[in-house]
C-alpha cells in the first residue's frame, strides 16, 4: 500500500500565488493586492515563516497582540482599522488554502473586532466655494487645480479614479462619463456645467498631446522648453494621489479652512450636499459606487438637521380633546 504524504507549505511558498489569486480570480484592484502582500509579509515576520499547517487559534491571538504593539521604522503604530485589514488578509489567505486542500486553520474561527469608524469630515457648500475661489487662475497650474477641485466635488470621485482619468474619458457635452472604481466596477459620473467649463478652460490651455487628463504642469513646461521627446502616453506626467492631496491641502489653507481637508473630504461633501438637498440614499449609493448601502449610511447622521425639517413639515399631532 502506497502512502501519500501531503506536502508541507511554508507561508512564503504561497504568498505570490495567493496575491495572484485575489487579483485575477477575485478581481481585486492591484493596489489592494499589494496591500495584501504587505500584510502577509508582516505575518511571515511575526511567525518566522512557519508551516501553514501550524497556524492555529493561539498563534492568531498572539499575532493580534503583536499587531496592536507594532511600530514601523518611524515609530508609528498601526490603527485599529489597519490591524483589521491584516486579519482580513489572513482570513482570505486561509480560505485560499482551503480551496487548494492545504490543511490549516478554519477561516471562520477568526473574528474581526468591531471598529468605531471615524466621524465623516465634510465641507459646507460655502466652504467649497471659498476653496475654489482661493485659486489664482492666472498661474500656470491654476486652471488645472480649479478643474481638479471642481471635478472632485461635482462628481464625487475617489482620488485614484481622478488620477486615472484620460482626456478621452470625458464628454463635456453630455456632462457625464464612466469610471472604473473599487472591485473593477464601472459606474456613471455626472458633472455640473460649471465643472465642465473649468475642465474645458484647462484643456484649452494645455500645450502637450499627452493622454492623462491631469498632468504635472512644471514637468510639462520643462519638457516643452527643452524640446525633449515627450512620452505621449503621459505616464511620466500624470498626477499622483499624493500630488492631488498636496493641491487640496494648499487651497484649504489659502481659503482659511481650519478643519482637515483631503480629496476624500470633497467626496464626502458631494454625498452630504446631495442628501441635505433631498436626494434619496439609494441614488447616492449608486453615484458613489458603494456596493453596500451600509457604507452610504455613514452620511445619514450628518443630515440629521435636515430630518428635523422633514419631521416639522410632515408629521401631524393628534387633535387634543377640548
């Protein structure tokens, strides 16, 4: 009788295959896959690269404690939400092992602690107006920056979606276009007439033929003056999320807005503006590209003052007996 001995896998043996699995078969974004790789490599650091079969509940308990006490090379700790992401990655990895019949801990035995979400920060309509009015459009980058802020607020875009836009994605006549968001899902984006005008003025000011919608103006001028051959694909000119963050921060300071403002703040502002003006939450969910209505419901407590007006207008008291 021949005995079949199952191969023992170490964590490091499976990480690359696991990352390819979640990116290709599960349809996760490349950035998500890269984050999962980081989380799994931290698990390898913690365990010393043990056999997958030796992952058990006690090891997971110690891993959670290790994550809670972890500090990076700058002395920064991991937030509760980030710690949860490590556990989500581990749970996905265990499910992947189960699909391949690799003995290990049951993924269902890893419970995720409830995390209190941060309060949503948003700008009022007046603050958004001040933000846009603080831009000096006489400067080379002014028209670009105004178009960026206008598009973030008008379309409710994620910063990654904004950075990935190309010139031919935008239809200024129809005032709409399609973006591919999280989970590789497409959704329609609608913009205001003013946002379209901002984009039109910016594009007419461009002196290049590169494909990206938003580019680094200083590098564009440098290439043009030097006469260097420019990469028409424009990847060397495309603005990054970090660049957009700096742009938003700069004008928030110019506008005298003291609260923390990020590109995502403008997405929050887009959602709250819609809800406070009477939009239904299901429509807002679709416009934001949320797959789960619970994600959109984080905005409902912000619009509570609006609910008071609804209550006062539509609720009737029973008549009192005289």
